[in-house]
C-alpha cells in the first residue's frame, strides 16, 4: 500500500493541482481536460488526484470560488463613501473583469456549464449560490447606507444593466 502524503507534501500537491487546473481549464475547458492530464501536469498519479478532489468539477468549483472572492474584494475595497458614478464604474469594471477571467468565461458556454453543474453535488452548488446571494445583498446594503446615494432598486437595476452591457 502506498504511503500517505505528509502535510507539507499534501499542501504542495494541492497547490500544484490548483495551478495546473487553472491553466488546463483556461486552455481546454473543463470538458476538454481529463483527470489524467491534471494529475500528470501536477506530477502525481491519477489515483492520487482523488485524495484531493472527488472530480475535476470540484476542483473547478474551488478555483471559481477563488476568482469570485477576488472579484468581490475588488468591488468593495476601493471606495469608502461611494457615489452613484462610483457604483456604475465599479460594477462595469467588476463585470468586465469577471467576464474576462478565463475560468469564469467557461461558464458562458451553456453545454460546458451544464456538464459541470451535473457533476457537482447539489449542496456545493447551493452553498456557492448562497455565497453569491449574500454578497449581492451585502453589497446593496453597503451602497444603500446613505439615503443621498442610490437606493436599493437603483443599485439592483445598475447591476443588471452592467451585466447586460458586459455580456454583449
């Protein structure tokens, strides 16, 4: 029986898998990337991949969460007393950055997104959606704190408009 990885080895391997996953998914998509390719690129046996992730879709979701977290931080960090123009600019920048991210752009392909969603456990999808919902709600609350600023409905409308502009 092969020996278990120590903590240092596990951390190193997980980092390698994540790095290789980010690169391979960006170049080939999730459907075009195999676990054998991920394992080989990370320098591990295919069976060892499963000690870290139940499948490539779970790895993708983890990387997607990381990209979302970076985008969330970007939206709230730059402005402490936002104006309506700040809101519009930040939303447009955030959405453009999001759509330009090679991992997030994978989800623009409906067939690819459907294949990924079928393979990720429902509880992980629900947790991801709840994180997004809570972030959007929190963002609206931050931006709507001052009555002189945009109200909640205007903020939601600007979010929707910015998304539509970036998608075209």
